[in-house]
């Protein structure tokens, strides 16, 4: 990846895939990126759960943040949609 200029909210990302014995057909770059984002999301969620068990105030902060995001329209608590939905809705082919 590269960031053309630090003051711009832009990042260039290159995704390269290849086939192997476990995956005879190489996934598309879009599929590889979605899978990587989901894996990262799951790992962050796991770390957050562990942290919240040890420090209850972290959970309180997360709940407050989700409430604020819902008020601003960034997170739909009832539908359970937030960052995860944003990743699924993004169509990388359209961005190219």
C-alpha cells in the first residue's frame, strides 16, 4: 500500500493473488480483500472481547460510542449493521 499524501484521506492498495494446492483457482482481488478485511475484523473483535473481560470500563466506552454512532446514523443497532455491513456493501470493481 501507499499513501500519496498524509493530508489526503486516500490510500492506494495493491492486492495480488495466486493459486496453490489448497486453492487451485486464485481468488479475485476483490474476494481476497473482502476475506482479509473480514479476518482482520474478526481478530479485532476477539481482542476487544478479551479486553472488555479484563477492563469493564472499555465495554462501557464501546457501548457509549455505538450509541453515538447510532444517533449520527453510522450504525444501525437494531439491524446489527455497522462496519461489517460497510465492508460487504463495498464493490471494489466499481472503485477501479
